[in-house]
C-alpha cells in the first residue's frame, strides 16, 4: 500500500500512479468512469485537473485499504463515485457510498477506510 507521503511526492513530481493509461484532455470532455481501475491492494490516483488554485484527483482504493489520519492545507470536498467505506472527519464517521458529497475545511483531520473497492474525486482549492 502506498503511503499518503509517497502519493503526494508522486503527484508533486508529476508521476501518476494512474487509474488509466491516458491523461484527461486539457480542454474538452472525457468519460471519467473509464478512468476507474482498482489495484489488487492500496490506492491508485490520477490528477484530473491542476492549476495554482485548484486540484482535482481521482482516487481508486482497493477493498480493505486504509488511508491513515492526515490533514490538508487546503479546503476541499470529496465526491464518492462508487463503492463503500468510511470517511472519518474530525472524529466523526461518514458513510462513503455512491453520490455522497463530503466538505472539508483546511487542516481538518481525516482518514478513510474502503470496505469495498471505492473510487472518489478529491477537489482541493484555495
């Protein structure tokens, strides 16, 4: 399983552990669901959009994967595409299932546990 530190290092270096071999176009449309691919274990991530003020990342978590407690220096939200899990935000469990939207303030302590293969979009902005 990849650690959050390693994922951040890979993302900041422009190395994508991608949920797809193709990158989304800089302009236009694409089918996001075609980018979902679950690893046998751990987490795969793919930058969907990134500029100085915002970042959108697709995360694909294998069943029984945990992302340990951490914070983000930016505010943001999570949109669950599919799967089942628990998103713990400031000590409060939130059920992750299709269509759930989770809002987070900057520096909010949170963690995740995928009970099934789970994919979600993480939107961070400043």
